[in-house]
C-alpha cells in the first residue's frame, strides 16, 4: 500500500484529513485494501478533472487526490505549485479486481489527457502537471510500460510526439487538502479541467485484460471539449 501522510497536524478545510469519506462513492478516502482490491497513482494534469474521470468507472472503490513523485516531505498545495518540490498532482485509485482491471484504468489514463506535453497539460504549465503513473509493484510497472508502448505506436501514426509520461514504482502519496478532494462534486466549485485528450483510443495491448463492457467508454466522448465537466458526478451504471 502507498504511504499515507498528512501535511499538517491541525484539521481544517485547508489541511488534509485522510479519514474523510468520498463525496460521491461514500467510501473512506484511506480505504483499507482487501485481497480483491488494488491501488495505483495517476497524474493527468490538474487533479480535479482527472479524479472525476476515475471515480465514474464501474468497479472503482474510492479515489482521492494528492501529491507524489517529489523530494520534499509533507508538501502542501502552495509548495507543490511553486514547482520546487518535484511533486506531481495525482489521483489515487482503489479498485475491485474482479470488476475492473488495471488495463481498463490505463485505457482511461491514456485517453483522458495528452501524455506528450511534458511539464504541462493544456493551459496549465509546471512540473506538477506532468503525466505520471506511480505503481505499487513490478507487475503494475510492466503493464503500464506495455500500455505506453502500444499507445506510442498509435500516437506516432497520427503524428504525435514522444510520450513523456513518468512511470515509476514505490512513490510516497501525500493526500491533498480537504477542499481538493472530489472538488468538482462540491457545491459552488469552479468547473475546470486542463486535460487535452488526443482523441486517439487505446485498444488491446500486450498482457492487457480488459473487463469493462465496451459500452462504458461511450460515456467518455473526448470529441467534446472538457468531456468530464459536461457529465454528471454519478458512477457509470454497470
């Protein structure tokens, strides 16, 4: 399991609270894994829109946003945004392995943003917005790399550049402040998503094991600008 660390000892809306429940899924953000569950961290630009994309998938148990991949211990949002901590904005995804496979999650990851943009996503610039996959073990790492290589092949055929996604294992996850958690589901939130999808699909790749019904993907229309913002907050029906 990824390390969970709070950035401050006080509890208020500006500081993290890993004991909160998910606003939509109603599950604990620090969900204890059972034998049929797994977890991973994804960085796809601003974590507000990215998180919503993942919590909508059938079989996802819980999601939360935070920081990973940097050097500074216990970073807060302002420190991460300075670009000096080395962290990326990430989404922690916990899923039921019998209902959804990591292959399905990787499909959403690659399709929901442009992984060739380096240290930015759309109008958001900075190392914190880089594309990243932080894995829990070597099996996840190998599958992530297989999916990357397959997606690079189809991207190159459409004249996209090299994928810049950082793929690593064993990164510490620092949960973000409360107001960032499920931000797009909060009353009065500012609808925002910086992701710039390539509109290119990832299909079967070496060692893939897709579980989700293909109909699920019709709920994500990347032809529509900021697709995630235009959908409701509810999980996709199985």
